[in-house]
């Protein structure tokens, strides 16, 4: 027998004996560990049944002692008219123990001895009562008259809450709301106003505004409510600085929004900005916030290319001969071995790492407000900068605002409103981020066609990678090439200004006249950089796919528009007795729109590179 064969047989016999010995040692170790766990988990001296019964009796005794320290209280809650209040909250102070009143206004609650209970209901003043030695209570809640006297902004004017007949919800915007790291007002309305549905489907910088619906979907077409800012309708709510907002009112039903006509069919959102207070010293505020954005939940991307090809083999194993597999065993073995030493030619790319990044959000606002005996003012300047989680997705917004009100005499008041904003917006790839919503695109321009066996980019050769594995589709997608070469840029400027005059010749009568101008300028530039053909780094040859063609067009789009609005209003308000208010209003409004657009494009470039 050959000497080498004899030595090889001895080595294999030795290896088999070593494996058997190692397995015996492993099993013996497991038996020892199991014995230790069992010996520590069970004692030879088991507790007797008498001891178990004693422990049970002790536990029952402790529970009875705790119950003896509590008491059952009952009672009823009514208003000042003696009417039962249904659904009033009764909570033991300092705990989460509570209940609500039933249909007759009655309640029952188990509380600690000498506990205090808090009784509250919307529209009524909250009460705190110490139970002491009592077990029965008759509680009368008093209406919150201050809440009823609050003034709510409605269509072309204001009303006290107590006089409202339509469905109106209002919220005052304070520092707790504006201090949050938010990019726009629409997202900040989430959870603030009942009946307002706020849904956000993307966090793409510059296009992360939420969709708003009042009382659900009212039409299969555009169900967006009308937005009115300081009397100017059709204002983009996402271009307002949240720090400038003082209050927001939502007109939900037809009666409250009827004054705006058919545009208010889906409801109205009224936004009032800050104006400062009279007879106060100048107050300067500076707000700054910074936030970090990172995807928290997503599909895991399989960046192991040999494993992905193996899964393809498993899928094809049913009903297909092994010789007819698209991906051969040799391709998988070679990629698995060479990928550890030559990732340029045998990559396993994690595309999430290639096209995602940590997003940042920065918000800065400085404002000054104050006033004299007959004048009040508010001035602010703000900047918001957001870097999206997708590469090359950036959005910057600059805001300024100036509000002034002054009283010329006892009968005349005048004021002015001015605000402007400037935005710079850039993104890569598709208009909606990573997703290609164009169903007619059969070229595989979506993340589902991205395979890990493609090199994103080689900075030395300046080439974008393509499919290299034997049997792979040459139309496989390189997201980095698409997102890095396509970077449209948009610039937009807006200015809104208005002046008004109020005349009050006698008590209760007001004549109001205002004129407003809104100007908008929009510019978009698109110049996709040709990527050249997808490159095979293994063979050093071009593939058939071009992520951006050599003759990709260059285009510019400019849109300029302005709008003027003239409003006149006569209002008479008189109060008869203590409980009767009569209000009559006449409104005249006219608007004029003008829009001009220019588009230019070229397909063949003079300098394609």
C-alpha cells in the first residue's frame, strides 16, 4: 500500500477517535451541570404540607389587613342646576385608582382611609375633597366661566365660546408645543385637536408635511381643509414657523365654515400669529432645538450575496434539475471565498448603509414683542435646517415675520402683517424618496431590484458597479448610482403682506377693510449627471445598463404667481340683558390670481461629463 495512503488512514482514524472522545467529554460535562442544577433546585428537606398551609394563612391574613385599611365610598356628581353629570372622573389623589360616574351621575370607589379624591369634568372646575370619616358624598361641580368667556377665532371674526353654535375646536400654542423638534405646523397638530386626523407617510426632508382631514374623508377627490393664516386663505401651512403661531381654530361643520363658501367643504383651519401685548416692555426670546433622526424599523437587507444565491437555488430545487440552476455551485463558492480578500470584484453590499445616513434637524428662532399704550408689535426671524436620512436629501427654510397694531384714536385702528419665507430643497433619486411609484418603469428602478452583489462606486476608476455574477440579470439595480447622479434642486420664495383699518363710530358697530398681497416664486433645476454604462469589475467591461444616459436632459422650471385680496366687513354686536347677544355681519371679498410659468429643457449636452 502507498505510504501516503497509510499515513492518511492513520490520521483519519486518530481524528475519528479524538471526535468521539470530545463528544464523550461534552456529554459528561452536561450531565454534571444538570446534576448541579437539580441538586441546587431541590432540597432533601421538602416543606411539609403544614408549612404550606401556614404560608397560605399568613398571605390571607395580610390581604385582610390591607382591606381593613381601605373603605368603600359612594356618591353622586351634579351641576349647579342639579342635573346629573355622566362620565365625570373620580380619581384617588396620588394614585391611578379611579372611576367614572354612571348614567345617573353615581359612583363607587374603594380608597385608602383618609384619602383625597379629585373630581373633574370638561367645562367644569376641578374639585379635590378629603374623604376623612365620610363614606357618602354629594358633589356639585361649578362651570368654568373663564373657559366659556374665552374668545375663539372663527370665520371673519371672533366669538366667545359660550356663544358658539357651530362645531369649532381651538388650541392655544404655547412653548411646550413649539419647543418640540418639528419641521412644520401640520405635523405638530397631531393629537392637539379632536376631530382632526393627521397622517404622515414620509419623513423625507422638505416633503414631510402631514395630510390633514377633518371628520374623516369627505370626498373621493381633494379632501384637504382650507387653511387661512391671518385672514389670508390658501396659505401653505408647512412653510410657517411654528414659533410664530399663537392659536389655531378648526371649523368642522357647515354652519361654522359657511362664510368661506365651497372652498370650506372639507373644513377650515384658522391660524392666528403672534402680535405682542400692549403696555409691556420689549421681550426678546430665543428658541433653539436639535434632533437626530434614525430609522427604527425596516426590513432587514440581506447583504450576504452567496447566501442570497443559495436561497435562489433552494427555491429552484423544486421541479428543476440541478444542472439547470441559474446560479451554479461554483459561482457561489467562488464568491464566498474571494469576497473575503477582493471585495471590489466580489462585493456583498449593504444598500441601507450605502444610501442611508443619520438625519439631523435644527430649529432656531429669535423674536421680539412688546408695545406701548396704543401700539403692539411682534418681530421674528427663524431658520430650520433638516438633513434627511437619505443621502443628498436636504431642506433649509428661512422665515421672517412682522406684525403691528396701533390705535390712532378711539374710533380708528390700523395694522399691518408681513411674513416671508425662503426655502432650498434638494433630493436624490425619486420625488417620493426611495420608492418608485411609476408603475410603467420596467427597468428595475426600485430597491426591490437592488442585489448585494453590486459594487456601489469605485472612486479610483470613477465607475459605478453592475451585475457580475454568472447568470445574474444585467438590469440589476445600483441605488447609489441613481441617487448620487440625480439631484434636482428647488428654490422657492414667498411673501405675504396685508394692511387693515377698523372704524368704530359707535358702540357695537365696527367697519373693517383690509387689502392683502401674496407673492410666490418657484424655480427648479434638474441636471442629472451621466453615469456611463454599469461596469463589471471582474472582466473589466461595460454592461448594457445605463443608470443615467449620456444624453440625459437638462431642464429648468420657473413659476411666478401673485394673489391680491380685498375684504370689507360690517359687524354689529349688541347685548340685551344678561343672557342675550345679537350679532349681525355683512362680508364682501374679492380675489385675483395671476400665474406665469416657463419651462426649458435640452436633451443633447455640449459637455456630457
